[in-house]
C-alpha cells in the first residue's frame, strides 16, 4: 500500500510500505476513506515531537471501512464505516474507567499514552491502518453524517471542546477569547457557543482567519498584529479582562498573551502543542487567582459531538477548505503548511 512516511525533521515521502496486519485480538484493519492533516503533523515535521521516529506513518484522524477483524472483536463487523478516534483506549485500565483515555495504560505504543496513531504506531495517512482496541477506539458513522464530517470528529472538534471549552469552564455570560483561528481554535469557538457565552473574541495575525471565525460563532475579531490589540480586547470586557482565554497556537508568545488578558479568577486553557518551554510569570499571576489548564484530548465527548453534527447543530463541513485525492497528499501538505497564503483551514484527503 501507499502511505505518508516521516523521514525525520523536515522530511516526508509518499511511498510503498507493507500492508498492516492484525497483531492483537482486539485490532481491526480499516481501509481509509477520508483522512486529514493536523497541525500536530506540522509540529512533528518541525521536530517538536521527538518521540515520533523516522519511518513512522503519520496521521491520527480519519474515517474508513473495516476490512478485517481481530478474533475478540464482536460489536463491529466487516463493512462498517467508522470514525477513528485520535486517542486509542483499551477501555479497561484505571484511566480509561475514569474517561481519561489520553493516558490509557494499555501496552500498545507506550503505557500511559493514548495518542499512539501517527505517533508511536503507524497512522491514518495511508490506504489502510491497523486500529488497536477497536471496540473502544472507533465510532460507527451514522446515516446522514458524511466521511468528511466524521473526520472532523477524530480530533479537532473534541480537542477544541474538551481542552479549550470544558477545561476553561466556559459558562453562560462569559467573555471568551480564543488566540489562534486555525482549525482547533475555530473548533473551540464553535463549541464554546454551546454554553452561552456573551462574547467570543477571535484573535489572530491572519485577517482572513479572524474574519472566517465569525461564521463559526465569534462575535468579535482582533488582529494581534495591531499595537493596541490588548486594549481592544479589554475594551470588549468590563476592563478587567476575559473570563476564559484559550491558547490554540502552541508558541510561548500566544500563551503569554492569554495570561495578559485573563481577568482575576479567570481561566487560561492551553490547547496548543508546544515544542519549546514557556516562561510563566508566577510572581505576577499568583495573586490573581487564575486557573491554568492544559492537556491531551480524551475524545470522551466525541459521541456527544457526533450527535450534534448529525443534528446540524455543529456545521462540521465549515472546517474544510480544501479537498485532495489521497495520492496527492504531498501537495495537500504544501497547501496546509502555507495556510496564510492559501487560506487553508482543514484539508481532507479522499481515497
């Protein structure tokens, strides 16, 4: 089969590799129908995720059709079309029982790490993928939800919702600021609206993206390239700062920006994948009773979000800006990597 292989920082190739095979009784083999490229894949290519080693097939999102079952799989069948969660969960360990699937203690990949696809084992940017712990790591695609829509539920929608909105404890009447209007930031904006905030402020350097954010539920837009960006944000509050500041970029500057605009007793929710240390001004923050949260998505709200997508309460198609054939994945990476020029949000790759 063909797959997108990571060859070290800055290097990738679309090449022939062996087909995956069943390795454990709980595995399934899935033929990929639709997959995507994530911002995390770009971080991997930058060398920000050293646990990804050369030779790894990238990708942790997608929808596909089951073509082979492990002997212990009873609730799925060949021919089922499924959403592949970016987090693989054994369903039996202490963390899984708590819904903390991101730290599954199963032996697949590395015990204690739930994100293994495209990270510690081969991923979804391929014609076929082996999915471990299948019965607790895939979701049947219901009628009325397309594979393109389903792929948005593998990662970005649960990540924006869980790590941004839920960890940030967004509630009715809050003023929420989301720094970064990429796909995950837009997912945070879209799902924040489910909780009734009074304002959702999109902050980004890219004028096109912050304008697009309004169609996802942002009430206000601020260009962080403006010298008075902070004053603009504070003017949209009562002057004390936002209730929730969500970081969806993954660089030290944007995390610091969040700490500068959050009000006393507010929340900073870090969603971005960081590849470098961030300086935390505790000498200033300690007295403000600010709560800072962060984490790897659990995808324990994927089922809820799937229902909302099926009921057209979340417009999953809106995240998709470009479509490619799977074999054109190198071109897709180029377009996604130059998002400021190409106006790319989420690119999908179809078999």
